[in-house]
C-alpha cells in the first residue's frame, strides 16, 4: 500500500516521503519529525492507525498536522471512530487515485485566504 500511495502522489508536486513499517515505527519517527501530512492505514502492526492518530492529535507539535486515514473498513462505525480521533479525511480501499491526489493537494494547500 505504501508503494501504491507513493506512486499515486509522486507526480502531484514537490513531495518527500518517509515510511514506517509499523505503527510503533511511525510513533518513533513522529517523536522527532514535523511532517506536513500523515497518511496512515487503520490496520497496522503493533500500533493501529487510530492509536497513531490519537497520539498526533494530543501532541502540541503535531496536533494541526493533516491526517489521511486509509482503511478497508468502510463501516459507519469505523468512519465515526476515525473522525472522532481527528482524521482530516478517511479513504476506503480501494480508492480512486484521483480522490487521493485531490485530498492530499487540498490538505497541503490549506483553507483559502
């Protein structure tokens, strides 16, 4: 999934990508990084994407970082949990690559004005 997301976004603009092999590794990375955007899957080893999202939202440094949550779990309850945890956008697998591009571009550009 990481390779697919990267291949979709590579032509979208001047972006650098960092990867974490698990939720735990993502937490380690985020303890010192200041990303412009985070993309996470709900189902990750060791620490779930929703747990990662809760950490980001509690962090004074990261709390305003946009977070895209990707999941195979498109049930209303899962969407509500992601939104309650602070997801900027939730995409359901399989997703249209253009939807991902528009979501990321919109989040990186921020609100107008």
